[in-house]
């Protein structure tokens, strides 16, 4: 499955509730989202597998990959296209071994020390952030700003996607910092019209 980090939608159970999870994602993909991550810290594995299967079915034919946050077993059971893990979410090598070589595997990185410890051969991309403080993640690390993002992106041996408080108005600064794309929750999920919200991120010269 194609890895296109341009506009990476991460779901939030509460924020997607207004339109429904699948409806929100489908609308956002119509609007230009290029990659989707199912993220829910509270759902049971069984609930998440069910949601992932429904999302996967809804994404069929779009070319947009479905990534699962944190839970390797869910990614495997649901036949998702990949997994995204944080620094404390388990071992990258183990995840790669379990997922196989074709799956997409991403890792969150907040610091240069963390970057120095990664094995790029086991990973496909890095999530760099948070760029800004955000209420969407309670325990987030110190915000990087665009300067910090640029420094990390420049040092990254892998394609990177920026995350944390990003809105459509930050598109140019994010590309300018060297990230391949923007990962967002609230800029799309928490809006009355997720399709229009995704369209606001379109940059014709890059699509
Ligand atoms: N990791 C770092 S910041 C963040 C995650 C999952 C939340 C991003 O959400 P938002 O609403 O786009 O700021
Ligand atoms: Mg995590």
C-alpha cells in the first residue's frame, strides 16, 4: 500500500462522534486525506478491530492506507496496512517482524536523542512533534516549534510527518521545515465539515 504522508488524518473517538467514525474518515479522504490512523486509547481490542475492519472496507479502492495506533495485535487481526507506535509502545524490531516487510511502520520521535536510537531499516516514516502544544494529546512532550521541527526533519534518515496543533495555515511552514506532510486530529475531526476541512490543506503544486 502506498505511503503518502501529505495529509495524515488521525482519528479521535470524541471528535469523530458527531458525524460517525467511518463517515468522518470517508469525507476527509474525499477532501484529500492521504493516510489514516485509527487512534483510540479507550476502546477494547475487539472494538478497535471492528472499527478497523469497517474503516478498511470503507477505504477500499481509495489507495489510502489504514494505520493502527499502538496496538500491534489489532493491526494484525484487522488486516490493517500498518502500525504507528510511540517511544513507549513496544519494540520496533518486534513489530516489524510480526507485521512483515510490506506493512507500514511509523514511530513518534520528539528529540534528537530518540532519533539517534532508531533503526531506520525497520521503519517507514517518523512522526515529529508536537510542533505546538495541543489539547488532543494530554501527555505530549515539549513543543518543537518550526525551528525544532526543521532540525529534527533535517537529521531524520526517513520521511517525516509533523504533528501537534497543525492547521491548514501551517502548510507552508511545515513543508518549509522539511516534513513531507502534516498529521492532524482536531483540524479535521473536530469540524462541522471534515471534507471541506481536508480540502483547506490542498496545495495544487504538490498533488
Ligand atoms: N501526538 C503528538 S501531538 C498529537 C499526537 C497524537 C495530537 C495532535 O492532534 P491535533 O488536534 O492535530 O493537535
Ligand atoms: Mg502510542
